[in-house]
């Protein structure tokens, strides 16, 4: 059986698990904590990040977007790939590069600045991250989803990171200047699909 190494709160792992869920692919879920990565996982994927998916044939998928595409290529019942893939990929790449860069530094300021204390946020990076959110807000002018009237891979790949952003300063986010993105995010976070992949698993052990 295929194996998925995962960490429940990781947005990369979330997108991979949603792809596996809708495609109906069967696998063994192995939940870890990132500060204590099992040797078995590192042997399969030395980069040490999740998700790590080991297919039935032993081949390894190490990147969440690759896992999402692979799962949907096998079965895409909701038609997430039935969209303008060039536009979707442009939004996803912006999310995974510039936005993620600033999100990390906004949320975890003490990791990147000697002057910051644990729990501090860096508002200069929030401002930079907001440029991407404004882009999403503009796209949502055309419909309830990023590419119009239909949910696509762009929505699924991006919203876990927006969820992470929204949790940094929830009061500011809920009263902020991005009402369409707020509504879009809420409907994804409150969806049955998302709730189904966020169930708590016991930590995996080799014993």
C-alpha cells in the first residue's frame, strides 16, 4: 500500500491530502512531528519536509503540488484540472514563492530577526504579503472562486496558505480590506472536504 508521511498543520501537506481524498486513492497515513522526523521517512526523502508520498511501486513524490497533480491525473471527479491551467499555475507559483517568503517572516519574525522575540510579527512583511492577497481579491471580482464560477486546483493549492496567514492576526484579518478573499477562504476552511482531512491522527511509531 502507498504511504503518506504528513504533518496535519502543514499547508503543503493539506493540499496533497485534499488531492488524495477527492481522487479516492488508498494509502497508509503516517503522522509525524517536524522536530522528530523518523529515519524511515528521511531515508525515502532526505529533504526532510512533508508531504512525502511513497507510491505502490516504491517511487517517491516529494513535492505537494506534484502530489496534487498526480492524484488528480488518476481521478479528478470535481474537475479541478478543468480550467485555465496557465492562469492557475501563475497564481500558485506566486503563492509558493513571494507570498510564502513574506508569510514566514510575518508570522515567525523571531526566526529571521535577532531583534524580534518569540511570538512577534513583522508588519513590513505583512504589507508585502498583502500584494498577493490584493491579486486574489481582484481575481475574486469575477466569481466566488479564483478563476471564476468553478472551484479549481488554484483554490485548493492556495487556500491552506491563506488560512495560515489569517490565523496570525485574526482580528485584523476579519475586519481587514479583503472581504472577497475572507469569504472565499471561509467557505474552503468550513468545507466538509477540508474538515475531513484535518482529523487528528496518532503520531506514527515504528514500534
